[in-house]
């Protein structure tokens, strides 16, 4: 392929597309660059495998340390397991790309995006999304594109395109919009409780910019003489489709109109009519019958056409009758129940959220600063995560049996969405110095478990006594689009997600939106439909929020008795080494003595955690006394540590020892030191002075009885 370097003027910063230069054996390859960030994206297509009945698309995003001129650490000196950030970027590329590839395609397709150079002012993720579209076009894979993505930030009252990491942190919005020629195809956003109208305006602003990148791709492909491949649908067996339709259409309609059936009952009833009225009849047909021959040649044909007919009838019922399979109206939310404090109080906070058959149990744990997740690495600005949300989706939640594995991309993505939804309402570190972890266990799934996690997490945090500024609720919106007929569904359940066209998750407070995530199964949506979906989600969110507040209307005033009690103090950073001691000996002794956990930050902030407040106070006192400055005239209760001929040494504070000269032990003449004190005695002493070498001199003379009583009380 000829080498072309195309520059796209884009909002004051050029985006460069280099093709024909790298990876000549990949199906399609592009180096996409903005600033000093460069991402190589390759698309490759291979022969399909036998028995595959889905689109086998794999998307991988990689970050290499050479991108910032660093060598990996560790024994192997190689990059290790991809961080969570890379997994989320892989999903960000996959989500707008997948609906633009024909669902009937069975060839293996792999997209690999690798960051070769990184400029911290230019995040690579949206470049990788646009680069994936270019690579697919160059590989001449059937595609309903081009597609592109941009990030939109909000600084003050102004939207900005593709903001830097710093601008995202300082702004009120972090929105990624991906679009195709047919409309918006994907939205991912975190927001600081922004009104619906601001979010809609931001999406529209982003999509306008996306169209510039789409046109640039069209120009590039035209320049290369490549046509966009939009393959027609494969031929279908019309005779078999008609055979199935004639026998079960009325039965499927009847099942879909039995609104009292739950998910399991509906699925079972559909399986029965498929087996009794289709599979059994076909089995009795002669071997030479073309219907039977078709099912022998394609063992999955019956299931495919039966599912397609069910999808068509379900969608028709919604479009024509305005009634869903569970009897709800289009804008109606399923029955909701909420509960807190379900588990023993050793669990710091617990919230059970149920919406229809979807059930999520969220559990909150409070930790210390040492429990924060360190996100800093050589590729990204140093940061740490004080709020962790982990989402688990066990197989029993959908009545299946599978081996338990480590969290997959879906679990990581849903956890990140719930985490992002609650970030704007969390208390500051100064106000509430705890690290927070919430684990959402999906116990039963029938649609919108991610939004169930948002609601369950809010309940669990309030149950734990975390002073969140506002409770957050969430709802998932769906879509049925048949030509010009469009129906937006509130609170979609599993079958509506599976057979529908959109999954649009909206989370927020009564003041505004905190997170969005929209995925499509069609090739794009207009802004009018997106705006309507966002507006329709508002009353649903408020209804759900009202039900949540019936269970707990504000954060508990008291923490769980099993939650750690945190105390903080500030010490001179130069004294950190003394508190830690050689090989950590000193701080380990304090931890063992007080049954506490102690974290010391570089600026001298000491955070002490203990389940019992008294033990935390004891640890704080020990560290305070170790690091406090001694002044002339201060009075302490000290312990005699050793005796010499001319006096006694007394430890007045941990690690701080001074001497009482024999002349300062008592009024009048003292013959022997041992006549007044013995090793181990606790005595009240006053700081007399410091000599010219900084040594501490003490006295027992001139101490008022009130000073002595106060010193003894402080030492207890």
C-alpha cells in the first residue's frame, strides 16, 4: 500500500494519520497521532471457525513503557498484566465498533491498539477509537462506518474538545462521544451533577466534531482508492423461516402477553413450544424434505429463526400496543424494594437493592490511607484511588453453572461505571479521611445490574455512616426502533436488552447527572432520540431515589462499631524516621501495644486506625509524645532508666532521655543517688535547660503540686 501521511486540522491541534508505513502484513494499519501521543492500530481478519454463531471480535489495547522512555521494573523487565485502565480502554474501542460490524459476520476479527508514544496532554484512548475505524476500513472488513470518537470537557461555561488529563480533573465533565454517519453510537461520561440540558448540549457538541473526523476518513479512503465494504445480508432459508412462523407465531404472542410470567417461566414456555411444535415436527419429516435437510446442514438454524421471530413479535407488541412483556407501560419502573443493615454489624455497611428480578447486595468497608489503590505509574500522572467499587457477577445470578474466574472486562467495566457514578458525592479526604471500598454482589440478574449496583452502593455507604453529599440512583433506558417508529423504554429488563436496540444507563442525584453510558446495537441515533431518552430517565431516577430514601433517608450519624476509628496528627517530616525506628522497630512496637494500624505520609501526616477509640488515642499519644518539642519549664512524669554516681537518667518521652544531677534530686544534700531514686521508678521532673551540646538537663526542684498532678494525669 502506498504511504500517505494525512493531517487533519482539529480544534487547534492537528491529528495525523499515517498509513502504508508500518505493519504491512496486518489487514489494515494506521499510526494516529496528536501532539506527542501516537497510537498504532491494526485490524486483521482471519478465516472463521466452525460452530461459531456470534461475531468473534477481539479488541486489545496495550500500553508500553517505552512510550515514555522507561524500562519496566521487576525481575523480567517486561510489561506485566494490563492495568484496569487498559481494560477499560479496550472496552471503549470495542463498544462503538461492534454494532458497525455485520452481526452475521463469522470471521475472526482482531483489533490491536498500541500506544507507542505518550504525551500527558493528549490521552490516547479516543485516538485509538478513531484509529480502529481507519484500520477496519483499510482491511476492507464489512463495516457500516466510518466511526470516530472525541472527548468533551467542561471548564467554567465552555466545552472543550479532547482536554488534557489536567483539564479533565479540573472540569465538571469527562464525556466521550463516538459517532457514525447515522448518528451517535456510544456515550461514556462522568459529570459533577450536571443538568440534563448541559449533558445533551455536550453530546451534540461532541458529535459535530466527530463528523469532521468521519469525513477525513472518507477522504483518506477515496485517496487510496479503497471502497468501504458494506456486504449484503447472507441468504436466508425462507422456507424454514415460514415453516417456523406458521406453527408458533400465535403461541409466541400468547406467551409474550402473559404478563404474570417471570423470566424463567417465559423462557421455559418458549423452549417448550420450540421443542414440541418445531423440533418434533421437523424430526418426523422425511430425510429428503428440504426443511429437514436445512436443519441438518445448519444445526443452529432453528434456534436462529425462532429467536428472530420472538424478537420481531416482542418489538411489534411494544411498538403497536405500547405494552411490554411484563405488562408495564413504556415509562414504568419495575417494583422496587430496598433494605439496609441486612448483615451483622461486623460488616461496616450493607445495602440490598431489588428491582423486579434484579437483585444486588452491596457491602461497604472503611479503611485507612494505606488501603488506597496506587494508580501512579510511569505512563500516567501519579494518583491514588480512595474509592473502590468492585462488581461481581456469579453464574448463579442467571441460573447457570460455570467455573468461577477472575473479573472479566464486563465486571471491570460495570464496576468502573458505578464507581464513577458516586465519585461526585463522596466527602473530601480532609472531611472523611477513610478509604472506601464497596463490593456489589449480583445475586439475581434480569437487566440493569450496573444501575442496581449504583443504588445498592448508595444504600451501603449511607448505612456505613459515610457522609455523602447526596444519594445517587440510576436507571437503564432501552430502545425499539422499527424504521421511523421509535419507542424508548424505561428500566429495561433482560429480554428488552437482549432483543432491543439500546442500553442507555443514566445515574445521578436530584441535582443532576453523575454518569452516563450508552451502547447501541444499531448504527447510530439522532440527538432528538438521545435527548428524549435522557429526559425520560429523570422521573425514573427520582422514583427509584424515593424508594431508596424510604429505607434510609440520610447517612447514619455513627459508624459501625467494627469500623476503624481514625485519628490524625501532624509531625515534623524530619522526625518520621525516628517514629518508624530502625527496620520499623519503633512503629511496630506501637502497633502491637495499641492494636492499631498506623500510616505515615511524606508530609508528616500520621493516620491512626483502631477499632477501639481508646487504643487509637493511646497510639496518638505515644507518637505525639515522641515527636513533641521539649521546652524549658515543661513538667513530665518520667521513668528512671539508669543511675550513675553524679545523677540519674530519666526517660521523659519515648526515646527522649535527660539527666538529673544529684544536686537536683531533692532539697538539701543527697549522699547517694540510690537514696532518692531506683531504676524503674516513675518520678515527676521539670525541664531545667539544654546544655551547649543540646543535652537535656532535668530537675525535681521547684515543681508546683498542680504541675505534678497534671503531668501524672497526662501520662495515664
